[in-house]
C-alpha cells in the first residue's frame, strides 16, 4: 500500500505542477506587456518598411523633377532660338518688301507716275518735245527685271531636307539658300523630331 500511496502522491504533485505551469504559460502569452511588445515590434517593422518605400518614392520623384527641369530648360533655349530666327526672318521679309518697293518705284517712268488727265490733246503736242529731249540728253534706261519672289517656307524646308539627304553641311546649305545657319539647324531639328 505504500507504493500505491507514493504513486498517487507523485501523480497529484505532477498534476499540480503541470497545472501551475500551464496557467503561468497562458498568463505569460496573454499578458498585456507581452502583447504590447509583439505589437511594438510589428509597428517598428511596418514603420521601417514605410520609410524605405517613401525614400525610394522621393528619390524617384526628385529624379523626375530634374528630368522635367532639363526638358524645360532645353525647350526654353529652343524657343529663344526660334524667336530670334523668327525676328530675323521678319526683318528679312521687311527688307525684301522695302527693296521691292524701291525697285518698283525706280522702274516707273514719269509718264506712269503722272495721273491721266482729260487734256489728251495737250499731251499729244508735248510728247514729241519730251521724246526729243530724252533722246538728246541720254539713252533710255534698260528695264531691270523684278527680283524673283522668295520661296515659301515649305519650299525652303523641302530644299533643306533634300540637301541634307545629299549629305551637304548646314553651312553650305545656308549659303546656297541664302539663309542663316541657325535657320538651317532649326529646320533640321524640327524635321528630325517629326520623323521620330
């Protein structure tokens, strides 16, 4: 009987120890401080991940801003060149127009300048005297042909395109067409952008 008594006491003690251990383990796993520590570690991990993603996104945005600034600077330079060339072409057109007016005015004879009047008999009597005076003083001037009409911008672009395809340098193209090198470069850049 002693042996069975010892075995039962031993089983009772073992059950009590197991009960206290399980109770302690459950209490430890469900305690507020333990849960708080687990939540803190998860929050720290999430915060580190969010910071890493934010830093990466910030660097991407900064890179895009730099690229955009470079594109805007390049566009501003191109616009300045275009405005300068536009002003040059306007002054050139104004010069051609004034030259054309001067040539037309020089080619007009005094008979064309005088208004036609109703006194044709007087003119017919004066014409022989005028023609004799002109013949005696100096020979009649040879008429100067009108300056050819400058080609349109579209024609100039096609000529530039053809000359570029032939492999001619922009300086030679500018001298052949009578325009500035900057205009040729601008036209080449515009044509290359349209093709791409």
